[in-house]
């Protein structure tokens, strides 16, 4: 590594080439020999020698050896210098060697090999070898140089081998097809001579092309290849002259061939060996030049840390140790532990990943601390232990720059939390640290440039080194040489203070100086700061100056920014105080669709009825100000229109409404001044609400005075100043007749003097009075008015006027009387209405309590009143109610009350019946029966006759002081019981009923909650065929009540049907059932099971029931054929047409349908034939009794026969005994459901039953229709 390799120059490169050109004179001599031989007769004495077989064998062996060496050297050189041309040449000369060998053993005198040896056989192999050699050289001449692929390395030798195989097969096994080349006694044939000249032509062309290339690229080996081609051409010419196989020409041809092969061999050696070494020399030279150009130091070390070699341009004094001290020694002997640790880490990284980069360590050098960056890689010597190449670069400057940057960033970041003195000290500490100094200072230079002011010592300086006292303002002319930086306006660097000129000495208490830097911060040609450090252990350098300059500049910029910021903040505080106290709103905001506020004073958000935070945090100004979308669009359109029609740089919008929900509407006027270059707008906003209100009030006052209401204005002494036209019309007095009079002119005398005194007393206290008065018109007519008097005060609070507002309410009084009548009496029957009834009932309850005599409340409801409306019309229904009301009024005593409670319900209050409850109850019973007798009967109307009955609920009151609401509730419960008991009857309230009603209400609440909270659970009852195979189940629901436990369907289904909850309950059951089918679909043994689901009429006829169910089946990925819907006969018979549509849609999907409880309702073959029914279920009542009653057996038999006739399945429900099952089987029913088969089971238990039972019945064949 320490010594360089010699780099050859162009002249040196050309010298061997020129030498070779000189040596090619032998080729000219060979050419001359050709001429001589062809012109002179051969020496007769040589024929015997030439024909001597051993000599021929020797010559051919030499040629074969040279050809083989060409192949071997070329093939081995290929690994050093891969070249496709070299690959082709080597492979083909391998073929040449083989063919020459075949030629050698094929000539006359050699043992026979497959075919007899002879001249012609030898010539054939000779020509083949020559064609191979000529083709090889020609290929080398024409092919461009390229790097072969892996495939080439195998493909080229394979191709050569294939050609050799074909040639041998031709010569050895088809010799008769080879053209004759030699005739004994005559010599060579024309074919042989022509072939030789073709070979000569190829050699000559290849030699010419190679010669041209050699002239162009000055390659020694290329020129040798050209010579080889030319000599081979000469060799072949000799082989065209001989007449006998062993004559003189043949000998000369062989000699020329060997000469040509020697040229070829030398070319291969140069090309494959010498040239790679020359390339290595060139590469070594380049590497040496590269290393010399790099500023890095390289060293080679072994794994144990021993240094073996190095390369560096640094002087010995710039190295960590002289080379003789570290070469051959371990790094631990001369490097600190920190550096050794980094080198070991690098070796570890190289061992694991192959390289190491970016590792840094520090060394203390004679010039101070230096930082180095280390990179490395593995170096492998064959037969040697593992070594490493380490590249070390001095990165001290970069490290210091990064350190300065980091420290400066830290200084800037911390500056916000430091005052000026602490910041200055922090900066000096930083300068001291980065320059390895022991003292540091900072002075401010005053504007006169004659005095300086101490800002800060460094922390270390102040605490340890310097006790000198300075005046606050220190004259520059008294300062020592460190102040030359002010005088010269440039840094002063003294590395040997003891020998420095112009020293003025140091103050008492000042630390002794050895070296220092003082540096001015210049702005506009004046020094602003002096920053300095001193007493470093190392000489200060330009880098030290640069570091201090950077710190000083940054510090000065921070100080200047602080001063500017303080001044700006002061100006902003003054401006903000001024703007915040302006009576207008001021804001600065961005221009565009999204408004962003940069400033707003206190009034601005207040005028817009919002907050500062809302405006600042949102970009959509319009949405904040205008919550209503229509108002927002209207205002935006107004602003856009004004911008398009006016000057966009200065706009004014007057009287803009600013709404806010629940607050007074206010108005503003806004002015906008746009500053285009800043992209900002200055907005000035004025609240004009009060001004607009004053203007509006004036307009309102003028309008109001001309309104339809009468208005009177008096002075403070109540003398009339003016009345409007409306009051003149009301009173009949003109303006002239009342002016100067007092309002007493209008009095009617109905109100007393005390009334008026109280009125004016109220006005004196509250400035207003409002009430009704009776006044007199000019014609003497007395009429009612509403009067509002308001006192008007001036700014001093003194009453200046009274304003009276008069409204004639004559018509209103008449209307009130009529309204009172309409409010408390039913307009149809004339009876008291509900409101009047409540008032009367309250009075009656109090009367009963006070008189200690019972009363009674009767609630009467007409039975089947709806049928009258539906059949005879509502007019007839109204006539019926009128007649019932008339009959009730004729029956009652004067002290009793009859009222219409609503619809077809009437209530009767029987007052003061008796003090004894029993007698009072008997009396109520007699009166109620009389009412029934009176109201029941036929009523004749124009639209037709109708028979009417009624039901009565009665309750007594008086002893316990029950409220009106409780009495109505009791009467209503009693009425409910009367209707439930058959109607056309009277029922008295029983307290036990209330508990039952309450219990029913609680059940209803729990039922609704249970549906919402999924408290219901499916129980499955197995359905089995005659083979014992479970083919399906009916989904039955159980209610898991949180407190009552498991509730069976009879306890909650009737309630659900009565209250309409059967619909949501049915949906919940359907949901659970489909979830079960989805579970079964994933279980192979359950995929064929059908699940029967009961559907109520409400659910079946619900809007889009079929579409919803189809969607659920598709969403869950179910097989619709597993779904069986069960209905009662009444569900389908009520609306066969609609049922057909619903069932058709679902049937197309594969859903099946069954009639439940068949035979218990109206059964009709007509509707059965019209609907896509699949199964009839025999009601369990028939099954239970068929063993005892012939009638039930007949019904069962009929149902079974009918189902079979209509191609439907029939399933018997309620099968509980073996006898019942056998009877049903004998009747033709093969599907069963009941306790004999299985009780209803939870899902998991049911699945276990199916697994067990269907396993036992595996050999049985299920109904084909069931399995589909």
C-alpha cells in the first residue's frame, strides 16, 4: 500500500508492438520461401525423408499439441478476462486439435480405425481441421468484443462438439458420399484444390481484418493473430501442389502450419495472460492515484487489532503517532479506550454486515481535539487470516460546524426564557466552550464608538478567574490591544500575549492572559458588540474566529429582534387600547371566500352577536353570523352584488340585520377597505340599531296614530291635546269638541270615582295602566272599551304627556258570550261537553261529601255504534246520538247531569241519592235498568232502521272522597267489564278489577320491554315421520322473564294479540328462527331440516312482508326450502286474493306453507285449491278424542283423504300415545308432532335429539318431499 506501481505511457505501450512489426519480417521470408519452393524443383533426396511415417507423426503431434495449448490457455484465460471471442476461438481450436488427431491416425501406414486408413481419409480430416481453424480466426476477426453469458459458456462448446460429431459420422460411416480429394498416381483432385483455396481465402480475409484492427488499436496479440492467419494461408497453398502424399510440398506445408500455430499460441498467451496483468497494473495505478487524491488515511489491520500497513499524506506530526510506533503494533498500545471501542464496533459491524460506515471518535492531537469518521470493509487474502481495511477521515471542521449549529439552535430556543444579561452570558459560555477557552467576555459599544459597556463575563470567568472592577462606561482609548478590534473593525487574534506589541497591562484582579480573540460585531460600519475569549490550551485558528463570529452575529440579531419586538409590542398595546375603546367595531381579515381574522377589537364580535373565539377559530364567517340558511344566502348575494356593481376596494353596506336566536334583532353598517398588496381587508362596523329604532319608532308612532285603534294624547295635566280619527269615530266627538277637555268627558258613570282614583294612582306608580272601562258615546250609548294609558317622561324623568289607547270591544263581549256557550256544550247534542262535565263532577263530589249522601257516576256506551256509521252513514249516526241525548234528558231529575263524553259515550251524574251505600246502589241499579230499557230498541231513520243496545258502567262516590279522575277510571273499568260480559248490561265497579287492570298493564309493559331486549327464546318441537326420522320442527317461543321465570305462550300471546304487540313479537320470532336455519346450514346433518314458523294475520298482511322475508333469507344465505310458514285458516280466508300474491312470491323462492289447526275453523276446498299449500296440520283436539269419538275419527280420516287428494302432506299435532300414532298410520297419516315424539326443547337439546334419533333411523327412507 505504501509503494505505487509504475504506469506505462503510450510510447511504452507502442514499443512492443513496433518490435513485433519488426519481427514480422520473418513472415516476408516465409512468403519468399513459398515463391522459391514453387519455382524450384524439390530435392529428390528428400522424398524418402518426407514420406517417413515417424516424421509425419512428429509434425502432426507438434501441431496437435500447439492447438491443444491454444484451447487450454484460451479456456483458462477466459476466467481472468471473459471475452466471447476468446471463448469461440478456444472451443474451435479444441475441435482443430481433435480433427488433426483424427487426420494423424487416418493416413497411410496407420492402423485402421472403423474404416481403413489411407491418403484420402487423412486428407478429409485435414480439410475439416483447416476449415475449423480458418472459421475460428474469421469469427475472431468479425465478432465484436462482449462479455459472454453463462449460457454462452456451455452453448459454444456444445455447438463445436455437435459439428465434430457430425463430421466424424460423415467421414467414418458415409465415406462414399464424401467427394474424392486424391487419386493415386495422379495427385490431388480439383475438389481438394478448390477446398484448399477456399480455406486460403478465409485465412487471408481473417488475416486482413485482424491486421486492420491491429493497426487501429495497437494490440500486440491482434497483430500476432493476423500473422497466424497469413502463415496458415501460405501453409495451405503448399498443400495444393503435392502429387504424392509424402512429397516435399507436403513437408513444407506442415512446417508452415506449425509456425502459424506458434504465432496463434503467442497471441493467446498475450491476450489471456499478459493483457490481464497489464490491466492489473493500470488498475493499481488508478487506485494509487485515487488514494493520493483522497484526504483520508487508510490502514490495514487484523482482527486482533494489529496495524499491518497504512496510507496517508499527513505529516508524521499530524498523526496520532509516528508510523514506526504503530506499524506492527496493537491499536490498544497507542489509542485511547474510546477510540479502541469504536474500532472494535466497526470490526463487529464488518463481520456481520460486510461493512461499517459513519462511526466517529475523538483524539487529542498536538493541534487540539480532532474528530475522525471511520469506515471499513473486510480484506481477504488467500491463505491469510481475516483483515480489515479502515478509512479514517478528519471531520473536525464538520463536527465543529454541526456542534456550532446545534448549540446555536439551542441558544435561539432558550433565548425566549432568558433576559438580556442571562442570554449574553449564555452566548459567551458557548463561545468559550466551542473554542476550548477558559475566559470569555461581551461588551456593548455605544453609538459614539468611544465607550463600551460590559454586558457579561462568562460564568467560569466571573466565578473563578476575573475579579477586576470596571466602570459601567469604559473609554475605548484606555482599553488594551483587545480593543483594537473596534479601532480596526476586524477580529484580533493573539496566540502569544507575552510577546504581543502595544500591551497596556491588565487591571488588578484580572486573570493572566496567554492568548485571546476579540471580535467586533459590525453593522452599518459601526461596532455594536465586542465578544472575546482567551487562554485556550491551543492556538486560535480561523475556525475559532468563525465560531465566535457566528455566535456574536446571532446574539446581536436576537438582541435587535428583542428590542424591535418590545417596541412593536408597546406600539401594539397603545394601538389596541385605542381601538378597543372606540365605539365602533374594527377588524383586519383576509380577502376571499374563507375569512380569517388577524385582528379584531372588542366591539367587532359584539356587533356581530358572537364571540372573539368563534370568529377566530372558524373560517366560515357567514355560517357563524347567520345561522339561518336563507338569511345567509340572502346576505351573501347582497354582498356579491354590491361588489360587482361598486368599487371592490372600498365598500359600504348599510343597515345589515344581525339576528341571534332568542335575542333582539340588531343592525349594523359596515365599511370595508381592501389592501390588495397585503391580501387583507380593514372592516369598520357601526351599530345603527338605536338610530334605526328611533327612526322606526317615529314611523311607527305616525302609523299607529292613524291605526284602527283609538288614541288620545294629553298633557301632564290630563288636558286632551289630540285624538285620532278612530277614537273620534268610536266616541262620536270631533277633534275640536274634545281639545282642551279631560278624559272625564267620556265617562259613562258605571265605574265609581274610586275606580278612577285607583287607576291614576297606578299610573303614578308604574307609568302605565290597562283594563276595561265602560264609556259613553256622544249619542249617549254606553259601550265597553279596553284602555291602556302610558305616561311619557322626558330625560329629566318628568311626565310630559299621557297616551291613551282605546279599543272598542263591543263585538268581543258578544263573542265571549257565544264562545262560553260553545266551550261548555256539545254542538251536536246540546249536552254539556267533557270540560263542563269535569267541572260539574268536581262540584258533585264536593256536594256528596258535604251532604253525606252518595252520588253515582254512570258511563254509557252504545253497543256496535260503529256498525251504524258504517252501514247507514255518519249523518244517521249523528241523528242517533241526538235521539239518545234527548231520551237521557227526559229520564233524569233536575239535579242530575247528562253529558256527552266523546264519540258514542255519555256520562250521567246522579246527585244526592241516599246516605246508605246499599240503598244508593239499588237506586242506581233501577235507574240504570230504566236507561237500558229506554235506550235499547229500534230507531227509525231515513237511511234505514237499526237496533241499538248499550252498556253501562257505574260507580258510587261520596264516602271516600275519590277524585274525578279516579271516578272516571272506575266507571270506565266497570263499562269494560259490562262489554266483556256480553254487552247490554250494567256493571258496578269492583276494586278487585283495578288490581287486574293494573296487573294487565304491567304485563303489557314487560312484554314490550321483553321484545325490545330480546328476552324471548325459541323452543323447537320435533316433527317425525313413520320411520322415526326427524325431518323438521315447529318454532315455539318462550319468554325468559327476568323475575317471573319461563313464561309459556298462553300467558302472553293473547295479550300481544289484543294490544297489537303480536306484530313486533312475530318479527322477533322470525329473526330467531332464521338465525337457527343459518346455524343449521353450517351443520351437514341439519341442512335438510325444515323449520315451521307461525305467522299472525297482522304480520302476514303487513306491507312488503314477502319482500322483507325474501331479503332476510337472501342476506343470511339460507335455503328457502327449509322455511315452512304456518297460518290459521281464518288468516287466509279473510283475503284470499292478497294471500295468493304474497304466497306466490315466497313460493317461487321455495318457501313452503302449512295450515295450522286445520278443521277447527271454516274449511273450504275452494280456497285450498287456489293457494300453494304444502301441508295440513290436524288439530290436536281431533287427535286427542279420535280414540273415543267416532266423529273425530271421521274428521281425521276426511282431512287425511282431502290432503292426499290435493297432493299435500298431512301432519298430526298433539300425538301423545302410541295408540294414537298407530291409528293415524292406519288412516294414512305418516307425519307426527306431539309429546310422544318430543316435548318442545331448547335449541341445543333439540339438536342432540336429532343427532341421536336420526342416527338410529339412518336406514329408514325419509319422505322424498321432506328431503327436498
